[in-house]
């Protein structure tokens, strides 16, 4: 059975939480270098960008159309990409 837009976005919630937690200082990064933290944040930004680009290639493709979904469904994911990108640039 194909995943829905909601299910795919739900799968990205861990990445949203990680990025937001690192930015807020509540994510445990005590034993990590700044380079390692930035790499971790980048992996999660990349993951979210991939999810946000999901779209069927034709009418037979059951890939959920996240790229075409209403923006209010993906607000936190788009914001986390921006937050992560800004965090890496600042650190």
C-alpha cells in the first residue's frame, strides 16, 4: 500500500525535531564537535528536502504528491529546512 502525504511528512518529524532541538540548544550534542553537529543537521536538512520534493511522475505512480500538497501541511518541515540551513551558515 502506498504511503499518504501525511505519513511521509510524519516520517520527517524526527528530522524537524532534531534541527529545532539543535538550534534551541536542547539536543544533546555535548560530545560532538561543531563540524559533526553541522554534518548531522545537514543530513536532516537533506532528508527533509528529499521528502518535500516527492511527487508522482505520472498517473500510474503512487508516490504521494508532497511537492503539490497544500503548504499548510508542510509548514514545519519547510521551516526546519530554513532553520537548519541558517544554523549551519552561522556555525
